[in-house]
C-alpha cells in the first residue's frame, strides 16, 4: 500500500496547501509524538531544527503544539543542517528529531524529515504507522493537562554540531593557508558552514549566507553550481563548496572551475578509502548513478550496488550489506564511518582532509569518464500521467530504441510535482531523440 503523506524523503509540498499548513503540522506533531511516546525506553523528548524558509515561522509553532499536546517535551534548535539534527538527536538521546525543510526546493515549499533515536530516517513501516495516527481522531491522542510537554530553546546547536564534525578528524587538522569559497544556498548551513571552515584556519569567501526567508536555493546552492564556479574563479580559491537548502547535499568546484557532482565525489572517496583500507564492503549508489561510475568500480574491483533514489534507501542498503559509503549523483553522500545521513559539510571536511598536504582538487577528482547523461524534470499537474497509456507506450518505445546502447529511467519525483526523465548513452543523437519522445508523451 502506497503512503498518503510521506514521499521518498519525508513529507513535502506547497506551503498553505494540502499537507503543508498549520493544521496539518499540528496533526503531524501529535501523531509522531504519540507514536514515539508509546515505544519502550521512553524519554519523551523531541528536538526540532529547520532551514531558513519564511514558512518555518508558521509551521514550527504548530508542530511544537502537536508534540507537546501528545506529552512530548521539545527542544527547538533554530536553523541547522539536517545531519546536525540527526547527530544531536542521537547525542541528546532524544526520542526523535524533526527537520522542517524542503531541502533543495524553492522557498514556497516546505516539509518534514523525521529521524529516530538512532539518528536514522524512519522506515516505510514506521511512516505508515504514523500516517494512521495522523488520520485518527485528535481527541484520542491528546495528553492530560498535567502531562503536557514543555518547550525549551537550545541556543548553541550549531556549535555542538561543529564540535562533533571536528572530533571526527585529528586535532592537528588545519586549513591554514587555504582559500575556500562556499555557497550556503541561503539555507540551513549559512551559520555553521563558514564558521566551521574559519575555525580550522581557512580564508573563506562566502555566498548565500544572508537568508531573508524567500531566497533559499534562489539561483544559488548545489542546484545552481555555476555560482560556486564563478566564486572560485573570482577569488582564485583552491576549492568551492556548494550546499543545498538543508546542507545535506554537496557539489564541488575544483580550482579550475570544473563542477564535480556526487558521482565523482563518491568515486574519489571510494578510491581513497580503499587505499587507506577504510572502505568496508563496497559502495551503494542509486538508479540515477552514472553508468561510468559503475564501470569504474568494476575496473577498481569495488563492489557496487544500486538502491532506489533517496538517501534513506541508500542508507538502508548500506546497513543491509554492511557497507560504509554510499550516495547520489545529486550530492547526497553518506559517510557511514561518521554519519547516518547525507552531510555536505562532513563530506567537505573529508575532501579537504585529503587535500591537506597540498594536493589540488583537480588532481583528486574526475577519476572516471562519465557516460553522457541527460536529466530533465517536467513539471506536471498530476504525477499519475506517468501511468497513462500514451506515456507507457513512449517509455516502451525508447527502451527498445536505446537497448544495448544505453538506458532510460523515467520516474515520479518523490519531492516535487515533477516527472524525472534520465537517459544515458554515448550516442547523443539517439539519447536526445528518446528524451524528446518521452517528453512529448507527458506534455
């Protein structure tokens, strides 16, 4: 049975419509609070962080109200990267962590990402149980007046997060003498990103660190990598770091202005970790991972397994196979040695650590030749259009055309009202033809 509220990465949608409004966030808070309150080893504590969207000011109080109405005590942390929330959920031994964010989406969207006491995103099974509670009668889950939860603001969440990140590396790790550009997408990493790099001694050129509630991901961040490319060239930095709205993604620019996507970052890390005997098992990618990456790992004798799109599914496969590295082309990369979910700043530190002896970014990356890939996102009114007779026929036709020369992957976005069309082939003309056939069947 498909889920009603949760997608591939939590709950997400347009603000003040359907799922994303004050009334629903009260229900979400009450439902998730009730679920975790009924589990064993109860501490009855939830922590909440958010990105910088204007709608956070309306949605957070509603969520807090729902949680405290269930009897949960709440700590609010303010703007903080998603993995910072996951790390602090585990560190503070809270029942749950809730991130109010729509990640890389525009400001007019918002949503929730939920983490359990282990810092891991919730399973499909648990999400379905919470959905039943969301749709149950409110009066049934309300706490008695004397057992209502209390609320407290935690002012030093970013400092705590930075300390955890730095503790993963040797105490003598320094970025003295390095010039680094960082684009924080006017999002959740706008405080911790520059502060972390400066605390290690780097000269930092920052962008996307003046959020106003509506400029998150607006022509900046990991979905607009030309901005970090421009900054690297303008300030002649050794590297550029580009985050998304909740800082769980990273895209890199080397010192020459070449854009390095998640696949290339994963390839570099896997090669390095294998050499250092850190890599455990192999690497988990997704259905979107470039075929060139798969071929590279085959040549390197590194086991490679694909998961469904979404870093939650990557993490589940990592656990199942006992792997400690996985991620997505988009820049969601999970360093299982240190974290339970994607973390742009943690990955940045691992990259910078490998550069500490003077290695150039351009020498680290581009370890494999990517198969030409076209990815298009088509905005639709109803994502069910992918199941129409016309669309299914087009997909079947393109799969037949490209057979033995590449591959096609057409799927619903789990986070936006879009259909994602991806094709890979060294035959560019054929690839474009196949993409256009599918596009025409959707429009």
